[in-house]
C-alpha cells in the first residue's frame, strides 16, 4: 500500500511501469539531512500559507529523525525565508501574503543547534541562491534526506535539484507535509517514480542507526 | 472549469485560496519559447518512456505555437537528451530504460530551424547543465513560454527554475503532456497556484500575435 | 596609456592582438551597479586582508559613482561576507585570518540605502550562493558596472560570472582595488582583453548621466 | 624560487603574507583531472588565439599526467568549445576571431578515451553550462587537478569555480599555458595565494602514484 494508491489510477501506473520507473535505490554511506522551511508560516494554519493538519505531524516526525541523525553525527541543514519584502525579492511568487517576520522563525520543536547552518532562501529549492551545495561537497555527502514543507513546493524543488546534482535522495514519508492532500500524494508518487526513494520513517531511522559511530569514534 | 477540477478537492482549494495563491500574471514584452524533450522517446508509446495519447496532441498544439512564435520573431529553444550512456551521465534517474539514440531525435513535425538552438541535457530542467539561461539574458527575455514533455517531469523542473530566476512563466495547457493523467493535471494545478500561468493555447497565440512586428519592421 | 603598460610586455600584447582581443563594447540601456566587499576587512590596512593604499581611494571613487547612479535610478547591490566561522563556511580559502565581525561591515562612506540589497556571500563571486542573478533578471539589466575589492579576487570572479551570463560588463578603473599592485594591473588587463571594458570613472559617470530620468519621469 | 618571483614585487608579497594567504593544502583521497581546452585553437600559434610556445610544452606535460592518472583509475574530463557561431552563443567574448571547427578539435596527443567525457562549453569555466559538477559529485571527488589553457582564462575560471564548490584544487605548473607570459605567471600567483596549490608536475605524479590500485584491484 502506497500513500498515492487512492489517487493514481492503474492506467497511469501502467505507463510508469512500462518506462521501468520506480524501484528502490541503494542508499549511500555519507548522508546529510535538510529540513526545508519548517517555520511558523508553513507549519501552522494561523498563517495564510500554513497547514497545521500536515505541519505539526511532520514536526514530530522530523524531531525523531533529527535525534537519530545527531546521534549518528550526520550534518544537518535548515532553510527558511528572508524577512525582506522588496518586489525583486518576492519575485514571481503567485502569492500576495505579506510575510510577518515571525513566519520565518523555525518552530521551537525543531530549533537548530549552533553548528547546524540555517540557510536563508527566496525561491523554492534549498539549493537556489544558497551555499547548500558546497556544504554538501565539503562534507563528502552522497545521500540527502529531504524533509519539511511543502511536499509539492520547496521539498520537491530541493529533491529535483539534489537528484540533478547526482545525490541519492531519500524522503521519509512522515517528515514532509503540504497544504493540499492531493498535491502531497501526487508529488510523493512523482518523486518516487523518477528522482528519489519515498520510505517509511522507520526505515530511515534504521539506516541512520547503522551509521552511528562506535563509542570510541564518538570520543575522538 | 480547470483541467484539475476533477482531481483537486474543495478542501485543498480552500487552503490555496487562504494563501492567496493562483491568480493571473501580466505577461511581459519579451517572450521566448522553450520546447522541452519533444523527441520520439517521450512523444510516442512505442518507446518505454513515451505516451502517444498525450504526446501527439501536444505536437500539434506546439506546431501552432511555433508558427505564431516564428511570425513574431520570438527566440525559440529546444532541448533533448544526450546519446551517451555512462553511469555518471545516467546519474540517479530511476529508470532502467536503455536509450536508443533515435529516442532523442526531435519528432519531424517540430524540426528546429537552423537558428533555433537545440540544447542537450542530462537532467530534468532545461536550465540544468545547459546554456539556456545566458541565451535568455542575451535576448533580454522577460517571459518564458514552456512547452513539451513531461508536464510533471522536465516541464515542471524547467518552470520552477525559470520562476526562480524571475522570469514570468506561461504554460499553454495544450502544449504539454505526460505519461500519467493525474500527474499531468496535478502538476498543472501546482504550477498555476505558485509559479506560472497555465493558459489556453488560444490566449498565448493572441499574446504572440500582438508581438508580431509590423511589415516595415519585418523587412528590416 | 593604460594602467598595465608597465607590466605587460610588447611580446605578450602581440599575442592578444593576434587573437583580436581587447577593443570596446557598446554599453547597454539598463545598467546596474554592484559594490563588492567594500568592508573594513578589505578597505583598511589595520585588518589582515586589507589595503588602505588602494582601498580608501576606491571608496572615494565609488562614492561618486553611487551618487550618479542613484540620480539615474540605477539598481545598486552590495556584497559582504558572512560572520559565521565554521570549517565548511570557510571552505578552501587559503587564509588563516580569523574574521572579526566588524571586518564584514561596509565602510560608512558607502552605506547602502534601505532599498539597496546587501547580499552575503562566502566565496569570491557576487553571484555564488546569492540571489544577485535573479535580481538582475527581475530588473531587466543588460549592463553590470562592477566595483569594489579585490580586483584580482572577488571583483574578477564577479566579472567572469557576469560575462558568462551574457551581461555587458564595465569596470570603472578607479573604483576597484587590490592588496597587490601587480595583481591589480594584470587582472585589469586580462579582464579588458577578454570579458569587460575597463574605463575611466569619468566615462562611466557620463554614461550614467545620460540615463538620468527627466524631471517629469522622476516625479512619477 | 617560484615562477612569479620576477613579476611580483616584495611590497606586494608583504600584503599577501599579512593576510596569511598562500601555504600548502593537504590533498584529498579522491582526485579527478580536468583538461581544459587543449584544442588546436589554443595550443597552436597558427590559430589566432593559439600560442605554440606555451601550448606544446603543456601538451607534453599533460600526456605524462594522463598516463599516470589512467594507471591510477582517476576520472578524467576534457572540455572544448562548441562549433556554432550565433551571436548569443558567442556572447560577450571580446574576440572577433571566427572559429574554424578544427580549432575545437583536441590535439591528437591528448585524445580522450571513449570513457572520458568531452564537455562542450561556451564560456570560460569548465563548470559553466556543463555537467562537470554533477559528474564530480557522482564519483565522490574531493580534489580537482586542473590543467590546460589558458592559465589566466578558462583554467583560472575553472579553478575559482572548483574552489567555490569546496573542492581542493591542484594546478601542476607545467600542465597549463597562456598566450601571455605575465598573465600566466600572475594568475599562477593569484591562484596559489587564494584558491589552489600550484605544484611541480613531479609532485602531482607522485600523489597519483600513491593512488594506483594494487595489481589485484586493477585486474578486477
């Protein structure tokens, strides 16, 4: 059973099978985690672009992921928006919602640690106009675990860029959320077919647990 | 009536309205057209990744668009894949389909003219690993009309990049196609909400007709 | 007489003439100005990487340029470094100088106005890891006037990127500076040969004066 | 003795020492080699942009490097220009030299093997408008050995980009060449100070020899 089973008809699935899309990828040995836009403005329905129904459950799932990632010594990156409001900064976003700076504050449950970079961005992808790419190269990363909001927006744009740069991409299903149920499910389907592996959080937690350094290594 | 009306429920629409997404953008004065991957491999069902059902109607719609675009002197760009097959070139695509070089030949109905660049690419976006961006800048383009296949794949990746670079983006609905009906409709919805204007082909043809240089200008 | 005349021998010049490099470009109709890294750390010799001898004269020349640029309503962008000091943020810079946050403060003589973006960057080019490119596209810029420090470092990297993206590039000679006299002169030579026009500040001021909107236009 | 000793005065050196630039970097464990534009048009004086005096010696040095690199199983990439001649493709290059397609043919002494990608490019950097970056990421590269022509042009632009993406960059001094002696020396100085290690070819050959797989590994 996949989360998209009730929206993708068999006639569509047939065409993706014919193209031999889908399947599962062997994960790499050097993962990093990126947490996309888990700020008040997206997580919480009291803000125009927010959706508590999908946002808060994602917060709790990402908490579990970060705990395991920190134990394993995996590099963790956060993104959020800029607080400026000029026309060129807003660009071509088809949204008139005026950002309140608090909308760009990451929710306290997911507060970044001092050594975890928070990258400001103005567009959809976590790579666009940021230093994420060279940070990943610096750390010799081969696998990017992508989480956050929204699935069909900034998460998907980040996944497509990471895939294009030849990273193995993993999306822990419970760790992403959207403002639309159908957009969420269909983006998960599209990404799992072509660019990434959509996996249950438990599978990703196990993968990270295997990366946990031995006690000796930790103390060094 | 929008093409996505039968797949996006009212409860989702409500959230997008709350965020003030959607709406229509004023188009710019210097458009260009990009035709993404209208090659045998995507257009025609005899190839693994192809879908004649959506591909050939898109061919006919793009023919009309190109005719009008050429009359208006609008720069036109094509993309298609590379014919090499190394592991690094294939990268992280989750498809095992071995490419036959003919799959990368653009269908003859849409044959590029000698002055219309054909950009080879290995990833989803027409901007990734190509010179499309600096070509647009050279011509002072402000509006990009995106067509081709597949809607949820290379078209969408191209749209997100063009939007991110601050181009006004237009998708003539009849000029794009996919291998899945639901992926097609939901990507059109997602893009129209946030990044681009999905418009009937007739509207885009009228817009191009207004750009047609006067007889005197043409003769110069 | 060119500033590089005393360092580039005739035997070298002969090879550049054979390649038909050099010459002058017609400037465009939509210029923008970028002021690269005119912060305490580069302008002033009291800091490790700074050089007052070239820095402060450049400050005074840029002041004149900005005054004229603001009269002409030309978009102006500033860059400076980030204040963080992690290993990945420092990256491969071959400098051990620990940055004092004040080193990244732009000198008060060149204080940006509220509507003039200050883009933070970690690498040499003003385009790398920043939103400069999409800001230029938003404003329909065709010509980039590059100023700041250092000529052979961040200025040159910015010039090469702007050239690569197909912008016409102008370097007002008095508005750039370096920590080495020879590096400064030879970079000006290299850039003037291949990528940009190195022009006297007066020429660039005249060019901007022609762009000044008429009184009526200003009041609108 | 460094190659730039006769052009960089002590007064300049003093400023670079004050900034703690220069020094030597520890090379990484996963190198790749890029051979930039070693085509007839640059290597040989019979073409407008070419310089046999520096080009042919660089050919012989690169031959030695490639032999050792192939023994060590190091990924090797080549670049050369496109053969098209449209205005947008030519872009802002300040050279009127009309390219003869043969100018873009890599000299036979350095003929790429079938599994060594030849990346076409229109601008200075080997990364600009190409897939070099994602190829490096695919192979998990941490160190890029940059060779070819010209030192102050496409080699330097490639070095600055590789450095910016956080690769350790090495330039075997004998493996690069320019059309100007001073531009060559000063670019080597600038790059060694800030972005890369300029090393004798012998040092780089030894480094590659240490990477040579054991006999058993080779036979697999």
